[in-house]
C-alpha cells in the first residue's frame, strides 16, 4: 500500500482526535548533531515497519515514519492488531548501530521499551511498567492492561527497524481485547499526541546514545538496571511458551546480560528464555 500523506484531506472528522502536526514535530526533533534526521507523518499505510524496511537501502539512520492509521500492523509473534485512526501513536524508526557488536543488538527492543516508558511517564503523567520483553503495561480499574508494544526487525546487514504502537485515547468499547488498555483509560493527565511523541522520541534518542557510547554494554550504559527496575515480570511466577510447543513455568528472577528472562524452576534449574510468549501467573 502506498502511504497517503497526512496533509491530504481527511475522509473522517473527529474533534477529539486531531491530526499530528508534522511541521511542529520536525521542528522540535530534527536538529544538527541529533539522531533524528527526518520525521514523516502519513495518513494511512499498511505497516510503518514494512514501509521503512522496503526503503532501508537508501534511508538514513534517524528516519521516523508515523502513521495516523495502520491497516496491516504487526506485533510480536506475527500477531495482527488494529486501532481507530488517530487513536494512538503508531510509528517506526530506522537505526544503524554500527558501533555496537551485532550480538548486543537484541537489547534494542528492551531499550525502546525503557525509552517509551520513561517518555510517557514524563509527558502523560501515568505510571507504566514493562512486561518482558517489551509490552507496555498500564493500570486500569486496578488491573494491568497492555497499552503498547514494540517490534524490532533487521533490515539488511546494518539496519534495524523498530516499530512502536501505543494506545492513547482508545475508549473501553474500542479495545481490541478485554486485556487491552490505553493511556486515557489509565488516567493520563495529557493525551495530546504531539508532545507525547516528542517525549518518547527524545527519550529514545537519549537511551540509544548512552547504549551506543557504551558499545552496547547493557550494564555500563545503565540499561540493564533500568529495565529490571521497571519490569513487571520480575518476581512473578510465569509460564514461558517457547518455540516447538514447549513451555516452562518458574519465577522470573533476572534479566541477564543478553536481555534474556531467567526463570527459576521448581526443579532448581535456572533457565534463560530468549524468545517466546510470557504469561503472568500471579501478581507481585
């Protein structure tokens, strides 16, 4: 699908969900010596990750593509999701972490989770936490709900595309599943998407800079400690549903230096989990 520019006449009208201001976003984010080189807002596309990946060969690091609506959005484990136009922040960024050894690139989705949580805490005034590896959780009516997710994908030999989806103004009757939430439902003090997006991207620039300067070392950059402090999965009994239809139940006790979740099983084994779906079985 060819993206439609956000300046095109809109086929819908929703005064509660104004469009993003692409000019103001560029003015606030693109600067000499900064990470962000281009911020483009389109009205609708299938997937911002797919669009950036298809143009990765000629796209500079620091390119941001934002869509007011995605019609074929993808999450982890190839899950599909949809949301009403302008109801959230749906964007992808292209990074080229050439200074960092490839074996440490697995920290990028966790780094993005930390950046998103940090930026939203500042700009939305809502408490957030992270479900390993990179689901954003908020509290709605006393229950944890997923309000966002992150998908990182390699693009060629030297690029990584990171897609972020955050539910901002979704109402209860618009939630795709009962377990979902939004910043509005969590009592955010602001749901103005322009400052929210600026805060998230500035936080991502800050954390990416620290991580890159440390050559991807999660301890030296402070990333490992910060992620663990904000991870709602640690300290819980969880079930890890692993590739090959295998599952492991244990207490989540740590996030190791490779970004893996370490489970302590009843058999006394510590098993690191690097990929799979995590189900929280009991609250902290």
